[in-house]
């Protein structure tokens, strides 16, 4: 059933901000952190809900009402998150070569795309298989689009897919516009607006946390930032994902507490966090499953939020990218011959050392020699890269259907060794989505140290 099912798009429209955007807000220059994402895919995350139990006639009424409220609340949300309704624009000069990217937030843009689709599948069809079924990729718009495509494609696209017994709300957000923190801040506020208004209420709905839109630039470097390129082909590439396996692993609060205690005891410290211990555990298990030779280099890379690391700190509501990647590196022999605590401490050191001075140093180096991340080149198959965060409020988003059944992601940014972290369904639990080669995934599923920890 899963292989033959096709997601049918029923309707499509564009949603603009509820009110016109002020002239003073119509241009937003991209920072170095934003521009570095130009060749990556859009962020694709979504929530799977169970449909309310009603009669067939009421089912159609429910969907029509849901779509109407989603569109209206999205229009409200876009007024606050107005860059998402815009388009990317580039200004180029030939002599000297210069390439400047900004967001055109003017009211002339069509806005965010909104799609309603149907799929003849059930919640069980999605959640029961061991691996994430391929059809989930069809629950998102803009598959395989890279962020530079935001010059001609919407910067935000929402796809609402009606299943037999459920509804999936998939969000594709241009990664040049925001990082994971920005993504979930937007999703949270959209949900907040949805829950606090009716479609008949034309008045503005107050929101709990206004986004902060004034982008942060290193002193002496912009805005705007001019790249030393003549054409986007000099820094853009298209990545086609090979044949990977993609599946979720669930870690209960109890298993996470045990891992943290084990790591701290082995290194005789109390400073290793739960997430650092979990990341190190996955790193060691995946490295073992890959069967790498002892002298090969391996690393555990973590996407890290710079907002609170800067001095003075940026607000958590800062809308944009503030992400760096920190790394603990060693040989395979060092990683596997030493214990969990030793590896977790190396991860801890990489995180702790990433302070205001290091953030500014890394950004200055980038600005003086810009590098646009390429999926096919900047992520090596001997390492793991841990992104997203279980701290994001994912299950707090409700759209009249109660708590979501699951959080899922699309095609975007999957590579060998990708580890996406999610808030677990039960409080204090963590879900990790791992992307590995089929051989490595099979070996991991047989690794006793790994399977004894997961559910």
C-alpha cells in the first residue's frame, strides 16, 4: 500500500501577512550565518495529528473549518514573521566582483504557499514501519529545493495532508531565513494564534513572544555583506541523497539519566550533560557499526546555538541563523578503546569552549574567506553530525486536534551520519532520527550496547 499510494494535491494558494508591512521593514540583509546556508536544503519538519472521531459528513466540515483557521492564523503569524512572506534578491557587480543577498519583504510578493493534499494512508502506515516510510517526503513541499532557490520560490510553504485517520502539517522553511530555533518559534506562535482566535475575529491576537528581527552583524562587517563571487554557480551545488536508511530511536528519561550518570562516573566529573552523554554514546555505537579502521579519523559534530553565547546575548526570539558547528575529533581507536565518559568529556569540552570569543573568531574567519556549506563535501562519512534540539517545543503545538502523535522530517539535509534530535512524546524523553547506509544501520540494530538503551 505504501509504495503505490500517491499524495494528491487538492488545492494551492498563497497567504500574505494580515496587514501591510511597513516601508522601514521591507529589506532585510542576510548575515554570514544566513548566507552560509545558501546551498543547503530548506528546513522540513512537521506534526502528525489524529483526526477527531466524527461522522463522514462532519469529516468534510472539519477539514474545511481546519483549513480556514490554519490559513487565517498563518496570515496573523506572517504579520509578525514578515520575512517569511518575502523573496530573496541578489545585487551583483562585476568590477570588482560582488554578490549581495537580501530579503525583499515588500507587500508586492505573493506570500507563503499553502497546500491542501490527501493521501490514502493511515497513521499506522506512517508510524508502524521500522524505517520512516518514503511517502513522508511527499508530505512536504519544496523537496530538494536549496535555500538559494528562494529567489524564485516561496521562503515558507505549508502543506496540510489529510490522511484516512489523521492530518499532517508539514512546514518547509528557507534555512537562509532562520535556524531551528527560529523555525520552532514561528511554529509555536502560529499554534498560539490558532488556539486563541476564531476565524470570525478580525482583531489582532496578542502573542506571548514577539520575534526579534534586527539581524546581528559582527562590527565592521556589514550590513550588507558582499561575497567575492560573480555568479551563484560558484558557490551552489545540488545534492542527491544516496540510498540511506532513515529511522527513529526512542530514549526514555530513565535511559538518559543512566547514560549521564555512567559518563560522569567514568570520567569522575558532574559536568557532562544528558545530551552530551547521549551524543557520545551514539557516536561510539555508530562508529563501531561502520567497521572503520583504527587509524581513521572520526568526529562528533554538534550544531550549536550562539544566541546566549554572545556577550551581550541575543534574545531567544532572534529570527535568523546563529548556528555554528563544534566538533570533537579523534581516531577510531581512541574513541573505541576509551570509555563513554572519556568520549562524552571530549564533546563537553568542544561545547564549553565555544564562547563569545570563539564565536566572533569563527565568524570573522568566515567573513574574510566565505564558505557556503555543501552537503556533498562538508559532512564526512566517518563522523556524525547532531542537529536540532530536544529543547524545542514541538509537542506543545496544537491545532484543534490535541497533542501531535509524532514529529517527522522530510527529504531535506539527510546525509550519512546525520542525527536529528527531537523532543520525545513523553516528558523528558528524546527521539533521535539517524540516517546511515543500510549496512551500518543493520550493524547498529545488532549492537547490544545500543539496543539495550533504546526502546
